[in-house]
């Protein structure tokens, strides 16, 4: 049995750009995810970070088969060993969808305002044929307790809850079918800062209790630092750096990661480090820069960076970087 729950190899997701009124023809691609490879161990948390449009949410959708990758292989640990999810049969895909659940950024739109929580919870349990009526009620009550909410709240409507409570309800709903992986797409970004830590703590507690694997997507490095074992930094659909969380914060190597780390507020005034301000905007994923995708904003840019793309290379144990400064 592989130590990994996911093995992602050279995954790509391109969206074609079509032109023409009567006869459509493809003129280009939006390369949302472009040749990304990494592994995920069972029980660990992988943080996936980058600015808006870097491809992190598209990557998550591909790992869940909400969108099918254009190329590459996404292997997932099944009872019969590692299997490529892009080649799953209907039955395998149905089982896979139970094992990998998602929590969305906006807890307000994630719950149907017309349905009581108990009705929203019953749906996935019935869909997957889990238990009888009494058994389902027990599961629902247990999940409410797990996220520190009273079981009586099952009989209320979403508009009777605060943002933090709604997000805890969304987490409970994702856990009903006993998944192995939770994909958390910016799960605390829409919440007040005071509530964010509360929800993150609940997620950490649940992970321990249920031995879950988390894929935690965020645009803010300070949030993933708190929860992640390993962090992937993405830029224009590609991985710039991947490292253990502690290494990444202590020793960010890629110039883009250095800029992101410098933007994290520090708890003490004395220890203030100089913030690196990135010039310009993220280039369009339709016309990506040649060579290193970051070269248009990098203060260390060399001639070589404009022409040749650096490969993601391991510079020390579990720490890989795609930059010519470390890849001569
Ligand atoms: Fe900067 Fe060149 Fe490294 Fe890209 S490869 S991050 S442009 S130094």
C-alpha cells in the first residue's frame, strides 16, 4: 500500500478560447494549471497558496474530478491500490465522491436557505445509502456535536445562524459521509478574524479525531502556516516552491515566496522584517511570459529567466524550487 493518498503527475487544465461566429475555431488556451506534480500523504495537510488566478481552485476541482484534467495523471488510493481518477468507472467515481468532500469559501451560498439543516444533511446520507432514518439522525447529531453546535439546531434554517456557525454546519455536512479527504477552499476567508481561529481549531481537532487528509487552499500564507504540514506556492498555474511548512517560513527560497512571506504580519513590533512589494500585476494566463512565469515581476531576473523555464528541483529534503538562482 502506497504511503500516499494522492499522487499527482504532470496535471494540466487548459480552457480553450474559441473565436468565429458560425464556425468556431480554437485560437488559444487559458492554461489554468500547467504541469503540476506533487504527492499527498494520508493524514497530512497540504496548503496550496497563491494570488487570485494562480490556478489553486482549478487544481482542487481537478483533484475532485469536478473538472476533468486536460492532461496528466491523478492517482488516488483505493481498496485496490492507486488508481487514476480520470479513468474511474461511474461506480468508482460515485465512491470517490464520498471519500473526497469539499468545504467552500462562502458559507452563505453553500446552504439552501429554503431547507432546514436536517433536510440538507439528509440528502448526502440518503444518496450514499447510509443507515436507516434513526441511524441517520444519530450521525447528524454526532456531527453537529463534533463542530460544537447543539443537535437541536438541525431543525433551524440557515438564516438563523452567524457566518462562523454556518461554516461549522458546512464542515459537519461534509463529514456526514465519513470522507477521507477534505478540500477546504478558503474556508475562513469570508469570516471575521475573531471567528477564523475558532473554525481553524475545530478543523484541527476533527482532523485528529477522524484521521482526515486536508487540502487547504488560501491566498494568505499566514492562515496556511497555522494548519499545514507542507505548502505548495503556485503562480500562473505552476508550482514555484514546495516545502514543509516550517522550512518555507524560515527559509523561503523562491523570490515569489519571499515576497509572500514578507507580507505576513509579525506578532512583535521589534521583529518587523522589510516587506517586499511586488511590482505590477499577475500576467494573463492566456499570454504567459516566456521562460520563468515570474520573470516580469522578479527583481533578480536574468536574461536566461526570460527565455528558459526553470524546472522544479529538490534543493534539500522535501524542499523543491523552480528558480534559476538555485538551478544553475
Ligand atoms: Fe526570478 Fe529568474 Fe528565479 Fe524566475 S528564475 S524567480 S525570474 S531569478
